[in-house]
């Protein structure tokens, strides 16, 4: 089994909010998709299981030459199914060669001062996206709609995306979320460039089999990591 309702949300960020006083804090986005429909996108900035830091990497010169198909998507949520042709747009941190994992760094979610925690770095790119009306592509799992006000932005019905991070190599309670080509992440399409944001947990293994389960534990910067 892997994360449910995996897909990609295409839209425009109109608002953000930090969560700093919660047991499992997130950086929250209010994204407008199709027909002015609101989606709340919950980005994990701390591990809920181990209360540990999250691995982070932002590629400010992301090569979008191979992903022109994303620009052809309609605004809103598009499910990604391995049995459909659009599975080719799915993300896989281990197999996709999207970035060099050794460039990922562990960051605390909130530290006093500027530009020194995960909230700060995500906020920098989201503020720029809002200012420039940039298109964002949020990979993860869709939740909702539920017939109630959203707990963060108060739009109704509540609706959105979560699991916006690596979704394989998990053990224990999160093992059920493992799958290949089901990883989350964020792509931002600016006027003349793309930025990609990748997130993972320190507890996840980068040695995974064809079901996304860990074959052994190997860290993101393990030079001998292998997958099947």
C-alpha cells in the first residue's frame, strides 16, 4: 500500500501561515486551483514520530526541460495512477535522479533569527511566488473535500494536499505509506526559471525495494546506497 490519492495540484499561492505551537507543525499554503477553488497545502516542517528535523533541498536552477508536460495540465488537482499514462509525471527521490541527495540538509522548523530554519526558507520562495503570481505544482496526497471550514484559512469546504515529502523508506507506523513514484515535493514556475523544493525525514531509508520498503537503513548521504 502507498499514500492514498497521490497526485499533483497546479495553482497559485495567495496566502501562507506558519504553525509553530503545534506538536506536528506545518507550513501552510492557501492555493487557488480551478474555478477559484481553495486548497490548503500542509508542508511538514518537523517529524511527528521522532520530533526530529526535516531534510531539505531547494534547487534554484531546476532543469524543467523534461517536464514541459506539467505546463499543459489544467489548474487544480490531477490524480497520478501507475496504471495510467500520466504516471510519468510522478516523483521518485531514489530512482528519478531529480537531484543530488547529498545536498539535502537537516533543518529545525523554527529558530529565533532570520534565514536559519525550514519555515524561513520555504517562506522566502512562497513570498516570491505570491509577489510574481507564479504557478506552483504541489506533489502529495489530496484530502477532502469536507463540509466544514478549513482550520487554518477558514474557506469552505476544507480541501487540500498533504504528504508533500518523500513517501518511501518508512518503517513502523508509516510503513503503509511506502511506494515508489509516490514522493511529494514542490515545483515553482517563475517567469524565467524554476525552483524545486524537496523534503524528507531523517528516519527514512534511501535503500528501498520495488514496493518502496527499506531493504536496509541507509542515509541520504550514504555513498553506497542502492535500490532494487
